[in-house]
C-alpha cells in the first residue's frame, strides 16, 4: 500500500510539474489549443511530425478573429501575433521591452558558438551590433563582388554538366553549394570548391550544422521540458570542435591580424584591433535610472562565434530563398522568360559581365526573389522574449518577463487579407509603386527593427547574382514526378528547409547570353 501511495504521489507530482503553467493563457482570456502534459501544444514538433513554423501557421489560421493566439512550448507560454500592428510594436516601437530573442537558456551564459549576433541577447548583442555594423557597408559589398562572380561561374559549370547529360538537378543542393563557396571565399578567405568537389569538407560541415534529426530534437525537447536539469546539454556538440579548428587555422594563417583580403574574418580582426567595445547597457540601470556602461573585449572565441553565424545563417537562408525561387520559376514560365529578358538586357549593357552594378539594375529579378521569399520565407517566424512586464494596449493583455512572442511570417506572407490571391506567384507585388505602407509589418523576410538581419544586403546581392548566373545560361523546368508543393522538413527551426530537395531540369539557353569575367 505504501508503494502504491508513493507511486500515486509521484504520478500526481509529475502531472502537476508537467502542467504547471497551463493556466497562463486561460487566466488572461487568450484562446489556444488544449496543451498536453510536458509537451504543451508543441507535441507534433517534438515528435518530428510538423515544423514549428507549420504549427504557428496552423494557430494563425485556426483563430481568424483573434489578434493573438496562445501557445505552449513544453510548459513555457508563447504568444503568436496575428496583427501586424502588434508585430510593429514588438519589433520596433517597444523594442526596449523585447530586445532578447530568447533562443538560449534563461539565466545561463550561451554556449561559445552561440555568443554571436543572432543568438546573443542584451548587452552582448548591443556591443556586437555596434561594432559589426560597418562590416556590411556598400563599399565592402562592392569589394566582395568579384569573389561572388567567380562562384557564380562555377555554379554555371555544375548546372551545365547536368543539362548536357539531361539529368535532373536538386536546386536546393546546387544553391547550397554555391552559397557555401561564397561563404568560404567572402567569410573565411578559403576556396572550398563545393561546386566542383562532391566531397568538399567545407560543404560537409555546412550540411552537418543543419543535420537535425530525432537525436537533436530529443535534446531540444529535454531542454525545453526540464530547463534546469538539462540546460548544459549542448545543441552544437556535433560541430563545435570542427568549427573551432577551422577558425583557428584561418586565424593562424593570418597571424591573428587583418590580411588585406577585405573578407568577413578581416573585418572581425579589425574590430578586435580597435580594442574594448563599450555601450550604454540595455539590461542594467543605476539608482538614478540612467543606464550603466557595458564593455567587452573581443577575443578569438567571440570572433569564431561571429564567423559561425555568418556561415550558418548565410548558408541556409540564401540557399533556401534562391532554390525556392527557381522552383517557382520552373512552374511559371512566363515569369521566368520576363526575368531572363531583363538579365539578358542588363548584361548586354555591361559587356556581358556579371558585376555589382549590373545586379543592382536587375529590378524585376529582385522582385522575383522577393516573391520567392514571400511564398516560402527562409525565416518561417520571428521570435522575441519579453524582457519586462508588458501590456498590449487595446487588448488589455499583460505578459510577464520570459514569455516569448512569435511573429508567424509564413502565415502573414500568405494571408489573402494582405496579398491578393497569395497562391499566385506575382513578382509585380513588390513594385515599390504598388506597395501598401500599411503592410510594412506583414512582409519581413529579413526581420525588422534593431534586430533585423545585419547582412540583408549582402544576402540579397549574393542571391541575385546566383539567380542571374542560372537564368542567363539556363531555363528551368519541373523534374518529372517532383511535388508542386514540397513538404517542409519537420526538424526545421527558425530557418525553414524542404524535405527531399527541389529537383529541376536545367536546359541550356543561347550561350551568347552567358556572363563572363
């Protein structure tokens, strides 16, 4: 009897622990699905049935009359925003209350590789953002462009081999290789040659970072359900040692000083040479209410963390955006022909050469890429953590510090309330003359506010160069049997990816249209 009583008590305690926060949204009058003990409303994501982006999209569509919808990631309450005005307040107007992304364990220092501009919060983020903003000036982008052109030519060569053999090519893999080689050259000063070498070590490292499966999701689930017990479980253990070795080798080759290559590592070493970083704290205030000063010495670990996010963020987002755009063009030949006509005309004005100035003139191609990012945004959602008790005016809703707020980009980008016939692929939507200012906080593929993507212009230029290189030489068609709407990888996090690739047929066009160096 005692054993049964102890077992019953243990089960009750476990149930209470696994449901301890589930009254949070009910007490505040926020509609939400019924959560499951321990799993919350995120069970299908933990069990690799749906990505979190898909779950957020479902919540958005299930409650069309609500401005906000409640969600539980394990026991942690989150709030899905359905109203672009609320998104504007969180991302821009009331940024001081939502400066953290909240992607690292609360109350603990982030893992070494996560001490970067994307994952860092509070003063560390502010220090890094201030110091690194000059890294992405127009002048630096122009200086990098010859390296982009070299990789675009290799991209053409790989597609040419497939076109000549009449075999289908996975556009997702092709553009990931192009992006990897661009990152190797512009980020590390390395010639990784992923486009020429199927067994490139650099390509394997990039794939490994995003190789998320049941084991990795189990680690995520444990950390979410039992944050105090499993906070030290590493999310990056599979790549951390390899990445630090790679960065250490690059830094040793340069004797830990700028080399004159003007790449990303050089920019970081220049930041390091400028000495201690110092800003007004956004986390701590003096007794009189004025902000304290925060400072940081940029060491090799901080440098490695920034290189990591340059690699990881650029690798997945650009390759996703460009490959999905090619997929849509394959299904919309009229749009494809119009984009090709513009590419041909611009290259003809620039002597057949792909260049920084030429890409800047490819307006319709830019609209096409932006439409690709509307249909399938690389970032499926934006996320912020409430830093101090906050009340949403007009809702009478107050949330506590630590509650995360989600802006569901996939849902907003495909809502007919904001985009007429959203299932249609129409680049003209992005003509500045047609844009509705009221929808500014609906379409946000690079985020918005102080934490918007710092490398947005670089990512856009590199992606446009890759698309121009493909369309100048090739037309793309759907591969036989390939799905029109590819399934989303359920292990996808903030960055979306498709399951099974994007197989296309590449057909050679008139060689006279090809850009050359």
